[in-house]
């Protein structure tokens, strides 16, 4: 299954992220190397939300990532939550649905 981790970013996120960015990116690439995190990044214009796409059997991997992320731990993220995403099309979808 796929899980989306949503971050609601703090108003001063862009000004403060440099201090924590290297540790955040290391955590993200380690998760990618384990096959958990597939994509991640901030939405643009305005930069107020970030979305990370995880693959796993439960939302636990995405939740653990957020709980250990320096951005969350240091207040660059005001709120986070995980939603299951039922993917039905595309090469890596979880539940393929074909036209009848």
C-alpha cells in the first residue's frame, strides 16, 4: 500500500530549514535506500506544505519517519498526518484497476 505523509510547514520554514536540512535529507535517503520512501518534497508557491510518499504494509513507517524528522522535532512542521492512498494506475500502483 501507499501512504502519504503531509507536513503543514511553519511560516518561517524557509528561513530556518538550512540548520536541519542535511539531517532531514539523510533520514529521507536512508528511508529510500530501505525501499520505504518513494518520493518527497515541498509544494511550491507558496511553500506551506510538503508531501512524502511511502510504500509499506501499514502507516507505521511514515509515522516513524515524522516522529524522527529534525524538521518535526525542531518546529519547522506545525502539523503532520498520514493518509492511506489507494493507487490504481501506474507502474507501481498497489491495487491495479483496468478498464472493463
